[in-house]
C-alpha cells in the first residue's frame, strides 16, 4: 500500500508542512504560560469536584448498605 502512495511525495509533503507552519500565529511565551496555568487550575477544580462526588457517593452507599 505504501508503494501505491509513493515515497516520492514525502519531500513535497514536508515542504508544504513547513510552509503551512510558517503561516501559524504562535502564542507568546507569556500567553502560553498563562493559558497553561488556567488549564492546570481548571483540571484541579474538576478533580476536586469529582473526588467530592466520589466521597459523597461512597459514604451514601455505606450508609444504605
């Protein structure tokens, strides 16, 4: 199957990838750091929420069983 697609196209593909990556608007280091902190904080909040629900349901099951 790989021969049907042709290995001759790989250099063309890589050249097009390089061209497209040049068009990308990259975030600054400050923006990347800030957004990473937001993702980490949101993950911690969700983890605390899920852990709280797990604790609640575990204790409810122990109470009823």
